[in-house]
C-alpha cells in the first residue's frame, strides 16, 4: 500500500514538473524556430551563440524529427495551460471560454474542444488538474515546505483564513470581461500569470515579471495565508471542484474503523488543513495524496467510489 | 457554499478592483507606434485570450507581449516595426485559438492583411537627399506592388502596403525615414475611413 502511495506521489511530481517544463519549452522553442527559419544549421547556431546552443539546437531537431518534419512538429507545442497546444492538441481552461462568451463572442471550435479535456478530467477525478498539473501549485508546495521549516524554528507565521470565494471571484472576472470588453483573468489567476511571466522570461530574457509573481505567491503561502489561494480564491479550482462533485476517482478513507482520537497527522500535512481522517475533506480536497503518506494505519488512499462525495459544506 | 450576499459582492468587487492595482490604463508603448499581428480583429483586445501562442510561433521574432502593468493591453501581442517587422508568414494567424487573429495562408496576405500603412519622410529619406538607397523597397515582401522606386530610387508607398514594417526595420537612416502607422482613428497618420 505504501509503495503505491509513494508511486503516486512520484508520478504527481513528474506531472507537475512536466507541465512547468512544457511552458518553458514552448517559449524557448520560439528561439529554436527562429534559428531554424533563419539559419537551419546547428553548426551556424554554434558559431553564432556557442557550441552548447548548437548542440541543444541539434538535439531538439533530432527529438522532433522522430515525430515528423521538425519545424511542423515544433509548431504544435505552444502557449500556457490557459490556452495551449500540446502536440497539436488544444487544451483550454473552461474559464477562458466563459470569458470570451460573456463578451458576446462565439468561442471557436478548437477552444471548445480544448475545454473538454480539463472538464473530462474533472468529471472523472475532480481537481486532479490542481494537484497534478498546475504550475502555481508547485510554488505553493514549495512555500509550504519553507513554512514548515520556519515553524520548526519557532517563528510565528500568519494564518489568515479566507472564506471560499473562488466561484464568486470567477464570476466577478467574467462580468468584468463582459463590461470592459477585455480579458481580466491573466491579471489575477495565479497559474496563468505565473506561466505567462515564465514564458515572457524565456521569450525576452527578462526575468523580472516572472520572478515577481513567483515571489508574491511564495510570500503569501509562507507568511500570510497558507493554502488559501488554491482552496478559497482560485476560480479555476472552484469550477473544477463543482464539475467534479461526484467524480469517482477520489481520495477516501478506505478503512472504516475509527481513527485514534489523538491523531491528526493527515490534517497537519494537508496543504488546506482538511481532515480526511474524519472524512470532512471534500469538496476542497484535490486528491494530492500527501495525507496518504503520513497515516500510520494506511487508512487513506486514492480509489474509485461511485455516488456523490460526502462533503463538509 | 454558505456565503452571504455581502461577502459575495465584496469578493466580486475585490476581483475587479485588483485590476487597477496592477496598473490598468497605464499604456507602456505608444500605441500609434506599435502594430498588431496580421488579421487582428476589430475587437482585438476583447477577443485575445492572452495565450502568447502567436509570439511563440512568430518566425520573425517580431511579436512581443505587453507586460502585466500595461493595463487593458496586458498580455496581448504587439509589434514594434523598427525592432523587427513581420515576415508575412501567417503562422500567428493559424495558431491563434480565439479568433483574435483570422487564419489565412501566405498567398492571401496582400488581400487580407492591413496592419498599417508606411509613410516616407522625404526630409529624411536618403534617396530624396540625393543618395541612391532603396533599401525599403528591397525589404518589402511585395516590391513593385506595395512600394515602388522612382528616380534615384526614391520610394513611393502604394495602397497595397500591408503594414508589415520590414521597410521601417531595415531603413538605414536614423531615425527611420519610412515608418508604419496603424490605420485607426487614434493614429497620427490616419487616412480617414477607407
Ligand atoms: S485531504 Fe489529503 S489528498 Fe486531499 S488535499 Fe488534503 S492532503 Fe491532499
Ligand atoms: S505573419 Fe509571421 S512574421 Fe508576421 S507577425 Fe505573424 S508569425 Fe510573425
Ligand atoms: S495567439 Fe491569439 S489569443 Fe493568443 S495571444 Fe496571440 S492574438 Fe491573443
Ligand atoms: S530605406 Fe529609408 S532611406 Fe532608404 S529609400 Fe527607403 S525610406 Fe529612404
């Protein structure tokens, strides 16, 4: 059982890092394509930039050529998770479709198709996007680790609780888009602004914006309101949570026997302070599975269960 | 979700008011001196979802993205022709997911693209100052159709100009003797409704 929990955590980290690398790679590829169009030669790139870049150019070309004409294949990796093209397939946050529709625009088919993927994932597994793919969540988890370290040192840290307002924030932003005739999510949605900042860094070489957003998210997590941006404010998380209210793949207490009354290990390790041992963790739980690792009796596990979740609110 | 109406309103307002805090309204680049990618729709800022795909795919590397403090334009793409003009490859139009750019093929460029119009400053242009130049004509993707050279290679821009900005990028004069302006009412070189 424990081996399975560890494997899931390893797989989750792999997915998170891959999503982050995708954002960076999609942006770096812009330079690769410019060199491809301008020079089309690893040797030339080596002379212009230096040998390391020339080798990176050749490596990328060889990898892409497994799948077809390198330049064409490369054009299939673009964007940020809010609206990406991954190996040519569209991937769209449902909220971007909502924001466009609220302005009286008909979203193109590719965006609608792209939104089906995250919606389908949510129908099956709830907020798996949040725990397995979201780039901002990686920053928050880093912040959580730093926070834990500081607490060991005995530092008093803020612990602001925020009421769960994600849907209302989303509605507010959609209305704002409708009223002002401009998108607004990219200014507020953490994972979108973070990945845009990172992409801009790779495109232009100036790290300022990306680092600033990274820093703000980290500081909020460490010093102000741990877990609250994800749990209470992020509109994407809130929408996926509603769509996934009956998702069969979920984190549950598989062993029905009562927990010892003194134990709250799972609650202490949960980034949102939920208490899966008491089965009050839905609907906020995003099945990250960190609690499965600490339960000494292996009472918690990912698994299939049909019917609505038992929710604490 | 137990939530009073007051809390709900407050959070919606908070969502909206976070925006001015990020610098709404403070345009960073002079909009009359930047161009939008080819085939940008009229309601471009409303349509564009700020995914950045156009900038990533641009073969000329000419598309830049407005920073978060650029207000309404934050995250949306723009082109500064003096830095890099558009190759008219049409790749950006083909990858745009939202319809902010209308997909076209390279052979449609002359008909479908209207990013702006080039103007020659005869007081600056080397050819008008007696030194035969003509670089802008050679940089143009449609030489002879969008721009022609007269005596001493003096350039003349024709109505077919698509506003790609390659002439402005390559003009050897400093400051550039040929510059591209968007054709909308805010532009200092607006020709009036077509
Ligand atoms: S209850 Fe467990 S799986 Fe759910 S969010 Fe908390 S730690 Fe993650
Ligand atoms: S048409 Fe090609 S060169 Fe011009 S802006 Fe679009 S991608 Fe860049
Ligand atoms: S590809 Fe289209 S939607 Fe995406 S940033 Fe460019 S213009 Fe906007
Ligand atoms: S490139 Fe500049 S200086 Fe040369 S002919 Fe054109 S406008 Fe004049």
